[in-house]
C-alpha cells in the first residue's frame, strides 16, 4: 500500500450500492475494505484493492474485530440496510427491534468502533446511506421510515460532535434504485400481507407499485459516483439526494406545507 492511498471501510457490499461503490472506489485507487455478512460473494471481483471483510453489524464484537484488523480508516461508508414492510399494529417485537438493530444501531456500532481511529488521525469522512424515506413517510413502511429518519438525526448530531476533530459527516438520500433491495431485502410481516388483513387493499395497491419503482429505479453506479464526489470535495453539503424520485420529492417536501405535500403523495400513490 502506498502511503498516500486512502482507506475506505464500507458495509453491505455483497450487492447493490455497496458493491458498486466498492468497485468504483477500488478502480479509482482507494484501498477498500468491503464489509459484508457474506464476504465470499466479493471473491469473484478480482480487484487487487478490495479486501472482503466479515462484519455482522448487529454484533459489537464482530464490528470491533473487523475494525481492529485495519490500521487506518480514512472513510467509513455506512451502507447496509433492509426494509421492513408492516403495519404498526401487526409488527412483532423481533421485527421492530431488528429493523433498528441493523439500520440504526448497526451504524452507531460502526461509528463507535471507527471514530477513535479517525480522531487520532485528526481527519476522516463518514457517509451514511439514508433514504428519501428518511424525510418522507409512507404507509406500511413506518419502521423503515423511522429508521431512516433516525439516520438523518445521527448525521446531524455527529456533524457537531466530530467537527473539531476534522471528521466530516454526510448523508445521501437515495430515491428508488435498481439493486437487490426489493428482491432480497424487503422483509414482510405475515399478518399485514394476509388476505384477511384490514389493510389488504392498501397492501395490494401500494406494495407492488413500490417494488416496481425500486426495480425500475436508477443505477447503483450513480450513488457510487456521488460517494466519490463527497469524499473528494471537502465542501460537500451535509446531505444530498440521489436518483429521480428523491430529486422530485425532497424539494417538493421543502416547498409545500405538510398537508399539501401529503395531498400530493396521496394522489401519486392513490392512497
Ligand atoms: N434500493 C433502493 O431503492 C434504496 C432507496 C433508498 C435507500 N436505500 C438504502 O441503500 C442501502 C443499500 O441498499 P441497496 O439498495 O444497495 O440494497 P441491496 O442490494 O439489498 O443491498 C443491501 C445490503 O445491506 C446488507 N443487509 C441487508 N439486510 C441486512 C441485515 N438484515 N443485516 C445486515 N446487513 C444487511 C446486505 O449486505 P451483506 O449481505 O453484504 O451483509 C445487502 O447487500 C440500504 O441502506 C437501503 O436502505 C435503498
């Protein structure tokens, strides 16, 4: 490793945005530690700058073991996440806790383990992959929404907490992206999705539309390019959108009253 080569640690790299980002940054000369529950899925890449690393974000010991194997970390990208699709009245304690354990506490554990290294180095960049659903609510996605609103809060607080140590913190709010998200990483509650659920008509009209929008969404390469831009431009804004849907809805959310925005979303999704 050359002394001036920057080292990146990224989570959730077996597919989608994480994998695209690992490849893009490695091709640009970064040393990439590619965190995953299934690091063997990265073995086919054959890029010499990528080091697959097993990380279970729900286990602090696993996170600390992984981080202790890396001498310096210049950039942390908290990307791993999944979506729980459930009404509030149907959710189980386990489903509810696990959504936050991965999407929120997982990020906290990664930051907790990596920040001391960045603080010693007196520099670092942390990029949290949130969602445009971190600013906009939708039915059946309350727990995913809450987790991503939390990611936005983590970003805001950490920006103050880490500023004096020269550690930048940013979030990216993607719209819909064609990754494995809808195919492998949407977890559905069985009661909500049963034919006898009082929410059956909402489920049958909304869920297929969301899945179609994700699968027909933007390319993960766009997020990878934006991540590189944020890393390389120290004046990058605190948060940025990525993809068509986020670029349409986030400015609309800022401009309209809550009620007018809600009316637009109702009309758009026929809610
Ligand atoms: N696709 C979209 O439309 C969209 C929109 C907005 C935001 N996002 C966010 O973007 C990030 C990347 O998602 P993606 O679209 O690239 O989807 P993806 O292809 O499904 O990748 C998500 C990765 O997160 C990790 N992950 C999933 N479930 C997990 C769990 N239970 N425990 C630990 N890790 C888990 C997995 O990595 P490993 O298997 O390697 O551990 C998986 O490869 C997520 O945080 C997602 O919420 C996605």
